C-alpha cells in the first residue's frame, strides 16, 4: 500500500532566526572512530556515501572540528550541489580553554569554513570544557559578530546545562539550539533544560538517542559485555552502569521491545520516537554509516507511529526503577563521574588551565588570587586569599573582564556567573567548590530571592554550606547580586 506523504511539519522544525532543519540529522562522529587507525577516509568515497543519504531524504549532517576528516568529506558532498540546493551542514568548534580574542575566534571559524568549502556555516555550535574559565562568553560574542558579517547563519551550543544556556541568552547571545545527550537511558534534558528551552524558544538537537547502539534488539537478552573496543560504546556503557546496571537495562529493552511489537516497528524506533516526542527536541542525530549498510527505511519508520498513553506509562514504570543520570546536561564532561569513553578528559584535553593567577603573599605564608580586574589594584584587594587551609573569597559580582556587567537586570544569570567566578578563585588557590563552608548573598531586590536561591542551590545543593542572604539595596554598579564565600580545604587521606 502506498503511504501518504508526511506533512512538512512532521519532517522539519523551524528554529529561532529562520533556519529550518529536518527532524533527523546524520551525525558523522563515527568518522573519527574509523580513522583511529591513521588512514583517512577517501573524500570522494565518503562524499558518495553521504550523497546516498541525501538521495534517501536525509539532508542534514552534523560534525565537529575533532571528527577526523568529517568536514572534508562533507565539503566533497556540498560541492556537488548548486547554491540553494545544498544539504545542511552543522559543525562544532571545541577550542581548549584559554583567551578568546577576536583573532582566535575568527581563525577557528574560518578553519571551519575552509574545511567545509563554504562561505557561511549553516549552524555553528560552540562547546566549552569548563565554565570556570570565563572566556566562553568572549567566544560567543565574537561568533555573534561573525554572524553579523555573514560567516555564520545560526549559532548553537553543545553540552550546555540549563543555567549556562540561560546565562548566555541573558547576555545577548542569539542561540537557537543546544546539542545534548538525550535518550531513554539519559533523560536529564527532560528536566531543567527543557524548561529553559520552553521559556526561550531554543531547541535541542539530541545525540546518543540509541545509547551508542545498545538500544537495539541486538542486546536484548544478551549477557553484559566484558570488553568494548569501540569508543562510543565504551562511553554509553558507562551511562548504562550509572543508570542502574545491566539488569534494569534489560528490563528497559524488554519494555521497548513489547511496545515495538505492538506498533510493528523496531525497538530502536521506539527509543528514538520517545526522544522525538519531547517538546524541546527539534532533531535527533543518528550515526551515518560510511562503508556500512545504511538503514534508511528503518530510520524513516519513526514517523509512521506515535507512542500511546499506555506506551508512555510502561516506559515511566521502568524509568522509576532506574537511577537518574546525575547532574545536568554536559556535566559528564565537567565533573566526576566523567561519563566519557576513558572516564576522564584525557582523550579530549591534556589539561584545563586555571582561569586566575595565584601568587605568594609578601608578609605571611599564604596565597593571593587575582582575577585581573582593574579594581583589585586600585582598591587594594584580592579576589581570594588563602591562609593555611582557609580560603576567603571577596564579594564577587558578575563583572566580566575589566568592567563589563554580565546579563544586566537578570539576577539568576548573574548568580550563575558569580559562582563560576568563585569556583575559579578556589581552584587557583588549591581548593574546590565542594570545600565551601559559608556563603553570603547580597541582593538589590527582594523579588529576586527565589531565583537567586535556586541558582545557589544548583551549585550547593549537595554541599550545603552555611548561608546568609540579605537585601542590600543599592549595590555599586549595574549589579543585581553580590556573593562572598569561605572555604576550608581539608587534608586528603
């Protein structure tokens, strides 16, 4: 029986700013895995493989600066089509933490343009490894400037949590998308991040929807693997372990399989459909198989059915027995437990430099930390001081660089920025945010109490330091909140 064409609204989603994207995007992360042997994929053959996807109706491709030759392969594909008919190409720029000058950012974006062979990147997605280093805001503002020049069509981010997505938006960055892990195993994005998307109109691009291939009939009823040579599967096996282990994972697979049989589709289709039905999700990212059999017909089946209330109830029952993945989206790259292939960041970065400088005190044994603010030498104070095992952090505002107020008028966003700044001060002095034993919060307006408290709780909800919150009225400058902190660095056994 010939099926009726699906409505455009089913197959595409519009993003803020006018970019319309398909609901299924082909991800090229497997290129890096294939090329780990040291032999790059022939661009012509790679382009042929991608063109087969385009002919089958899959017209958007997602890649990154570190996905081997993925950008070069995509360039080979794009040059086969005239302007106005080219497939969409999204790429990511994932620089190491450090100063983000206009020259550094322009060079990073121009490299993406050159490798893709285009004049404008359809969607440039920015990733930052540690929000303690404040230069991520500099990078985004420079990307915004390059967008005004016509070099970037739309700005996205990747692996941003709800708080920092909201902070970037409040600071004037026109972000349209956030690419994050989202699956029936990892449901973090359905919480605070989806709420932030609902409030802002930002949409999610969901990767890991099949948990590295584990969400398939291939693993149903199978014993737990003891050796995993594939990097992607190594990463997603960590997610399974964190979510409760192999036994509950098998219960999840069995539930998905039961739903799949009722709809006449695959287990993977059901897992994918669950993500597609989340309101914040614009597109899911499936792995493009270069040199392997592509499952075009199977992938399209996700549009042939919808999950019923009974289906959702069955899945919710399993979810209730699983252990939620801790934290918010992107935490797997920024704090323990690192849910990466290696269990840390060693295969991504050699190190993360401290954002601030620490120097010995002149008149006693201790350290002084400077953030580089112009006011510290003028007023004669340090961002933080460490004496023995105690670190005192000065009253901190959302001042970026020498004298720019971040997110004017937004107390919650300023609190997020301030707490990153405090964490960076502690790191420079040899401490951690977990060492904080007291905070003092000063507000301009009483009505911001709850928003600031929730931002404070996001960081300190498990640390639970002593706390004082005061309405101080007219804070100096255009600031809604100021915070100081004290930390006790205990000796580690």
